[in-house]
C-alpha cells in the first residue's frame, strides 16, 4: 500500500521558516516526480514546486527565491524548505507523486501551514 505522509507544518510568524517533509512508502520512490501543492480556503489547489527523478526542479512564481524543494532517495523523502513566509502562503500543503512514464499518481493527506502574527 502506497503512503505519502507529510509533516512539518504549523504556525509561524511572517518572515519565518518551516521545513515540510513527505515520507513515501510502498513505491519505488526514485522513479517518481515529486511535487508540493497547496490549497488555501476558498481557492483552487495550486502547484508550488516539483522535482523530477533526476533532480530537475520547478517553482511557482510566487515562491521562487523563497522555497526550495529537494529529495533524498535513500530516505524515500522529499522536502520543502520555506523561508521568508508570508500570510498568503497560508494553506494546506499536499505531497504528490507521479510517474511520468505511465501517469500513476498518489497524494498525501496534507499538512497545515499558517503564517500569522
């Protein structure tokens, strides 16, 4: 059974930092493209960042220069380092795995990030 388990969310003040983790199990992690999405109340889910199996990364314009996605294939884990957080970053953050070859996808359950003073 495939599981993606996010952790690291919480309440942080504007300008602060958080590091999200997504631990994967039940799949061959190294072949999956990993992405982070987020969904704020009343808004559509949006792509935040992605990292391919070979380590190529992409980011939403709104987080470029502030967020960094990475992966550790030995630990079956992907990370999202978030710096200089803003209130508009408040959302539930979801981990997502996809194989580009056949389109198999999995979602995590989400972790809440709240940026507020």
